[in-house]
C-alpha cells in the first residue's frame, strides 16, 4: 500500500519537477545531490542514466499502441524524425529496440509500436507495459530529419508513418501560409481500420491547405478493384520529380518505390530513406569482395581523407575509420538505427546500401576511391 502511494506521488512530482525546473536546472541539482540514499528514494531523477517513464498509453488501431514517455533530466531535445533506443526490455529484460519518436512535446516524447505476433518485444510491450513503468533509453539518434526543403513528399507504409507523422506535425507548427512548405503524404496501409493516425491525419489535412494526404490500401475486398500503389502514387503526385522524397516502410515497398524513381531518372540526391530492418540482400562479411589495392575515403562533412589498406578491405568502413582514430557517428553497429547513415557521393560500396544512402557500420569498400557526404 505504501509503495503504491509513493509511486502515485512520484507520478505527479516527476512531471511537475521537469516542467517547473527544466531539465538543465534539474540535472544540476540531481548531479550535485546523487548518493546512495537519494538513488534509493527516487532512482528516476537521482541517476546517471537516461530514463523515461510511461505516462500514457493510447490504442491507435487494433494492433498498434502509442506509449507517451516522460524522459528524465538526462534527455536531450530531439529533432522530429529521430529515434531512441529502449534497452533491457522484453520478456527476459535483455533486448534492445529502436523506435522512432512519433510525437514530440516540450516535456514528453511518444513511440508508436505495431504488434508483431512473431516478435519478441512488441508483444511484451503491448501486454505488459503500463503507466508508471520506467525504461532505460538512449539520447535521440538518426539523420532522417527535415533539412529545410520547401516541397516535400513523404512516402510511407505500415509503421513507416511514424517519422513522417512527427516531421509533418513539426512542419505545420506555428507556420503562416507564406512560410509554409508544401507537404505531400502518400501512405500505404492494409485497410482503413489499420491506418495509424487516421483521424489525426484527416484533421491536419482539413486544417492546413499546404498538406495533401493520399491513402492507399492493400487489403480491400476483392470486388473493389484498385490500381497498383505505384500507379496511385503517380496519379496523386505527377510532379514527384520536383519533390524531395522521404521514404520509410517495409523493404519490398521501399524497393518498389526506388525502382520507380530510378525509372523516371529521379535525382537520388533528393531522396532520404529510413529503414527499420536490415535488407535481405545485404552481403555478409564472408561474401565481400576483397580489393587488391588501397582505398582512399573522403568524408566531406569533416574534410577528412583516410586510406584503407588493401589488407583491411574486408572490414566495414566504420571499422576501418576507427582503426585510424577517425570518429564517425554510429549507434547499433548493425545497420538498424540509422545513426551512421550517410550519402555516397562517388565510388562504390558493397553491403548495406539503399539508393545513394549507405550505412558505414555494415558497408564495405568496393572501389579504390570513395567520397561520402
């Protein structure tokens, strides 16, 4: 009874502390008063770890839930489109998973999780995550974010809507008509009832003249004849070559979109891609072609050149850089989180590449000169 009362009080105190003091001031106070006693009294605030507490759960569709999280003072402000990693979760408390932030407010973030009945973590989250539960989380990561383009098209499928939804809401926030970007959303989902954020997308489109939402369904009754989703995409956005495209969804969906864009000579420099799973065709380390010459790599953003010796060409670009003391941003080291994602300007790599985007943690040199953004 006492524990339940204490948990209830902390559920009120934590949001109040973070809103009233702000994360910077609270971090200053907590860092100077952390000891064994304060850590026992309140391990959410008096901690050296970045944590988040579940303060709300919302059912989006029959198989999708949104979890509203209150991060502690260790958290840093995210950018719409970024993700966080939840660690030590799942039935055995040993799994780590990355989730895009589907909503961002000054004090909370949300993740939206679609149930995968064959998975390990999503069934656990759907069944066991409750208000008051605390997760260990990472700082915000990822580069799938808006970079000031003025004419945008988000092409999404399934839970790939989550980064687009976050970015669209941010773009529509406090913008007058003169400043507004032109935003298109093409969202492929199974049925109207399986459409995540359906009602809120309708509300946003009604409230903002610069937003156009096109929904496409893959599992309508057989008597309803619909064109292929590519035909629907072309019909809805005939000026797609003038748009900057943000693409997120299952691998087969992404591949179909990329193939179409290549067929119309779309400028792949205007394509950003997010992925939640590794491509099936990714080459394993054993199948990487080992070059018989040194490779020169230029990191344009850092203005750094380095050489990968021929003897090291079976190592990933990230591994080769680290061996020479060069710091490249990275996270999971398995090509999933997107923290290391960059664009290939020239040269060739093998391994994890989608369009012109590569993931250095799982990509290998395949030409003697490589230029990365």
